[in-house]
C-alpha cells in the first residue's frame, strides 16, 4: 500500500460531515462555519530524515513547520490565526530550540500558539495544526474554468536549488539556502486573490508539475504549462548549471517553493498583479484535457525523464 492508497482508505472511514463543514478534507485546508464566520483548518508535519537532515537547526525546523502551515491557509485566501504545535525530540533542550523557531514564526505571521504536546523521540518531529479565518469565500482547487490563465507568485526552483546546495555542501548560495529553510508563505497575495474572486488556488509544496494536477483533477479541466515561462532567478540558474542540471526542471518539479498557483481570468490576474508587491507570472492556461507541459514548442512527455540528470 502506498501513501495515496492509505489516504484513500482513511477517507472511506470518515463519518458524515456535520453541516458546519463547508469544505471537507481534500483541499489545502478544510473550511467550517462558526457563527457568521468561515474558519480554515490544516495540519502538516516535518520529520527528520524525511523532510530535513542534520543541516537543519531545530529552530529552523520549528520555523518552517509553522510557515508551511501558514502557506496552506494562504492557499485558501485566508488569514492565519492560531496554531497547535506538537513534536518529538531526542532531548528536552532540542524541543525548546524547536519552539524558539515556532515562536519566531508565530510573531512573523501573526499567529498565536494555543497549545500542543512534546515527547521524547529518536527522530526530530514537529507537527503543526493551524486555524485561519476566511475574509472572503475560500478559494478551492476545484474552481478553475475554461478561459482561465494560470499564474504563479514569486519564483520557482529556488528552494530545490537551496536544498541541492545544502545536501552537496556547496557554498556561495545563501539566498537559495534561505529560500529552502525559511519559506515565505504568500498570505497577502492569497487574501487579495480571494477578495478579487480568483477561480482556483493551491500552494506549490510538491512542485508545480505535481500541484497543477490537483487543480486539473479537482476542477475537471485540462492545464497547459509552458516551462519556458517559469520564473527562475539567476542564482538558481547558475547553481543548476554548475551541477549540470536543468533549472527549468528544478522550477517545474523541485517542490517546496510555497508560492501560489492561481487560476483566474486574465483581467482579474492583471488587477491582482497591480495590488501586490510579489511578482505574478503567467505560466499557462486552462485548456483541453489532462495536464500538458511544453517547452520550445514541443510537448514534454515525462518531466522526470526530461531532467538531464534526474
Ligand atoms: Mg497545500
């Protein structure tokens, strides 16, 4: 059984949702009504050996665990408010250092820690649950429509490039390393996008190539991505080149960028671009069936095969 199969089987065990649940499991956050308000809830866990290695400081792991949860609230167009933080560490001093990072991220993103639990564990583990509040109807993965344009915030591939620098002990790329260790969730963009009524949104955690499939599947539309349009910075290009890798591949499949992928009519995206400080780049369109990647006018059949040194 793989992870997806296990999640599918877990879903079958879910009881019927009470009427307050307006978006069940399956999007970046679930959404539920409390009085007149719509609240958002999500959880994300980081585990040593799987999500980070010894190059990550405990403080950094705590910070990132909060940041990636904030990103899921941003992807619904909500405002993050509260977290619950649990974790395991080999010794109490490490747990304390993790919480120093958690507290710093809470200050940075305006969230308040309501509680949690700690235990002794061989592998450092941090599990964060987040609550946010919607200031406009939550933006789902399922709303993309024919005629929409697909756009991404910020840049892609920098986090994956930073990870390559960390894993390879490559010096000289502090900006990329920081991109990997301290993601910047796009809360203000998400809020603005929801208020403008964009059709669909997701945060890019697994990589654009993977996350665009969620939009396609949930919306029942095809997506066409032009890999030549992906926003890639010069340092990402230069690090990729020094390793004989293709920067566009890092941008398409690298993951952990925590940028937003947004589907909306072009005029709404133009208005959004004018109202935010982060760059917004068109990377594709809602089109025909399935998900198609193209580069230089050719269809790229298999993204992992497309990387010269996968
Ligand atoms: Mg997400």
